[in-house]
C-alpha cells in the first residue's frame, strides 16, 4: 500500500472503500460476487467475507437468493450527514430557492471532486423534470457548465483532467483538450461558463464559480431547455445567477467563520 505523509495505508480499509464506490457507481445494476472479485482483483473467498461483513453492517444489501449485491442504506445515512453538516451547502440552499423562484428553471450546486463534479443540491424546474442530475451524481468536469466554470478557475497546465481523449456525454461534448482550453479562455473573459447540449441533449447550461475558496471548488448553474432559450431569457438567467453568486459568496467569505474543509 502507498504511504501518505509517512503513514502506510490500511489494505482492508482501501478494499472496503473501493468495493463501496464500485457498487455505488453501478447504480441500479446489482453485481454478482464473481464480477466484484474480478473488478477489484480480490480472491473470491475474501470478497465474499467482506460482502457478508458489510451486509451485516447495512452498507451492502443482497437479494433473496444471496447472489446479487448493491449499495446499502447506511450509505444514504452517511451521504445525508455530509450534506447536512456542510456549511456551504446549508448556506446556499435559500439562494438556490431564490434563483429557482425567479427563473422557473433548474438550479444546481455542485463541487469539484478530482476530474468530476458532484451534485450537492438541485432545485428542479416546474416546467420539466429530469433524473440525470440527482444529488450525488457525478459528471465529468469537462462536460458541462458547472465543471467548466470550475476548471476555468485553474491554470491550463493544472487542469484536473484524465489522460487521453475526454469522454463525451453527447455529440457536443469537448473530447479534445485544445478545444476545451479555448472554451475555458472564453469562460474567464466572460466570467461564467456556457454549454449547449454538452451534458444533456436539448439542454443549455450557465455555470458560475463560487469564489469563497481559491481556487473555487463549488459552483452553481442554471439549466434551460434550448426550446425556450431566447436572447431575452438568456440575459435574465445570467443577470439573476450573477446576483445569486454574489449573495452566496457574501455569506461564505473567509470572515464568515465557516470551517476550511480539505
């Protein structure tokens, strides 16, 4: 196991975390024992023992046949605790409501996590409903307004991107680093990001980094169906979201006393 600050990692803990992350990533696709053992390169007997331990603790669940495995309810408890205890999420919620009421569109709050963004809160539009952006979902940072707003806060040579071609979400997603970098230059000049069908077909997004951290790790966005995105509505979306960003940043400035989590 690799060392971190001179402390050697605990193999069993790393294996447990890897298993839980794998099950969570599969969503509604339960896994079989052999699949999990092969994916994590763990002996079948060891994987079975680990699964049984986690089932007893509520972190993994199994079906009536005992052959299928999925993430357990304890993961929900922990995830909810993360959101409830985070001062940034808590402080931003009323302003997300304000933006939603003012625009009638879907509003998101997300956080950069490696090369992805993770949705922390969503206010759905009353005009349309989607399930792609539920809380906890991860989206590649290069693929949408939230991620591009946060990537633009970093130098081009320090972008947290995976090696090789970028994975597309739609036919409009950046798959080439050079075109993404050119887009990010526009984000910096404009002060916010714009994406049109890069994450979801038929949807445009406008992203605004929240600069109470440097570089910013959180961002808010507004998603709008292209079918009703005229010039006037786009201008209003940008104006309202800029105002909401300012309000959130003002209550979460370094002087606010919120913990500096890392």
